[in-house]
C-alpha cells in the first residue's frame, strides 16, 4: 500500500506494541521449558510469528489465541526441521545455534535481504567445531551438533544476535563464550541474559566471558510477560516532539532492559520536553537543536532520529552506525535518500550521517520495504511543507502492525 500524508493528526495517546525483542527471547525460553506457558501479546507481528514457526518445526506447539501465545514446549527435538523465518534476522541468528545444540538438522527459508545479511563470524566459528552452515539461494541449512562444555570465542562488533543465539545454545550443552573487542548493542545481550535468568538458566558473566551450565528444561514463569516496545515507541514520541500536539505512549517501562529506551535521553538532549508518569511517557512539541548521537548501542533509533533531526537547529551527527548497512535495507543510504527526497539536507558517511536543519518540502519517499524507513518517513509529514508519499507502507507490520491505525485521518 502507498500512503500520502499532509500534516496529519496522530492520536494523543497510544499504547506501546509488545516488544518483539523480548517476545523472541521469551518464546524461546518457553519452548525449551518444562511446562506450558502463556505469553500475553495482544499485538503480534511478522518477526514474532517467524520465531514461532521455527520453534514449532523444532518440536514445540505454539499457537496464538486470546491475545497471546500458548507455548507447549519441546519434549523430544525433531531430528529434521523445515521452517520459514521470513525476513527476521533475529530469528535466524538465534535459531542456527539452537538447532545445532539440539542436534536438529534444519532447512530455513529466508526472504528479502536476509540471504545477503552476514553470518560471519558465527558460521566460521560453528564450522570449526563440526557444524555446517550453508546458504543455497534463499535456503540456509544447518547440519551437525555442538560439542558439550567447550570454550568459544566470537567478535562482539558484528551482531549481538550471534552472542544471544550462542548463549541459548550453551544453556543446552554448556560451555563458555568469550566476546572479543568492542561489543555493539550490548543492551540486547543484557536482555537475553535477563530473560534466561528469569526462566532458570544458570550463567555467569564476567569481563566479557559468559559461562553457561546446561539448564534445560527452563522453568519459565506463567504467564511470561513481554514489555512494551521502546523501538516502536520512538516513532510516536518523535511525532510528539516535532508535531503540533503532545503524544503519550502508555505501557512502556523506563527500567526495561531494552536499549532503545535511550530515545528519551536523546530527545531530551536535543531539547525536547519529555515527561514520565509511571508506565507512560509524553513528548511535547519542542524547539530542537543538533547534537551528536552514538548509535553503537541504539542502531534502530537512527532512522527516526535522523528524520527528526531535520527540525533540529544546526546539525546532528550520527556516528558508529556502519552496521545499519546490513539491515532490511542499507539504512544509512536509505535514510539519506529519504531525507533528500523530502527536500532535506544530509551528508552520508561510511559509518554514519550528518543531518542539517532545514524546512523539508515534502515529496515521495521510497520505504525500500524497510519498516523503520516507512515509519520514519511518516514522522517527516508532521512538519514538512508539502505532502509526503510513502511507498510500500505496509512493511511497518514487521514491527508495528497498528502504526497506520494511530493516524486519526486514516481510520
């Protein structure tokens, strides 16, 4: 679907969608547990569904009913699994080592840019210990079984998802994982560790070394709660800061392990008025100024913040964001193209962007089938001087299926 917006009206109060990052982790722990667990999830999305499909292929029985997932855990892992992980990089990178730890040969169908997204150094590390990970077109195959109680080492600057996937796997077979160099997106690893501990995993983290004891079956609480999504909440909060009326997001926890709760601090640094009242956060129309944003731990926030920065006086620098070139789109180029298409001013760098203050004229924006690009383009419509057209806007359903329903004029 294509969407055209011209100074639209956004709902004054919205409820955060469930965090897909937390949902992936909760569902895996429940599927590897000892008893049935219910995960409340009133709004699901394509990526969460991908993880459910892959876990069902492994031998779980996961169904969506009455506003959440009922997870009946794996009793005996299937020896062979065939599943479709859609475009979910998280699902793929978590499930590869989990399949290997349980000795399940797997064929995983991939879509979009996922076959081109990197698996190195995870695949080399696994192959050195007898696990084959191969891609043939849009199908990835996993063969072999992880050895028990050995030491592993992986670089921390490529994807935190590799590390999280290995932590889940080591809770099956035991062992240690040493993360070398700078660790990017550390809050996501912390989230994995927190969820595993909540569900009874035995692991110790010290100086980038994770020691994990065999912990299956997990003993997940029932119900297993998933928090509101800070990544999704960033869009309405930015709309509140650049638009004409305040926007409140309910159902988000400022003590969450999600790294993208940093959106509150970044917007405040830019001059936005933000208030917090329990599980509600409100952003008010504000005069913004340019700052420097280190995206090392918050890469998913760059697209929406870069669009917001068009209304920030001076210039805004986004640094340490090279990994965004390996997402659903090359997000650095995609965001630069978006800003240029809307009449803004931006300079693209190898690992970031510089966005300059201006008055965007509006125009037609290509979403590049990337949910965060489509929703970021919508934010620009609240202050652009003309219409903003967005192609393939339905891709927002990957993480925020109700996003377009939050616009008053689109009911």
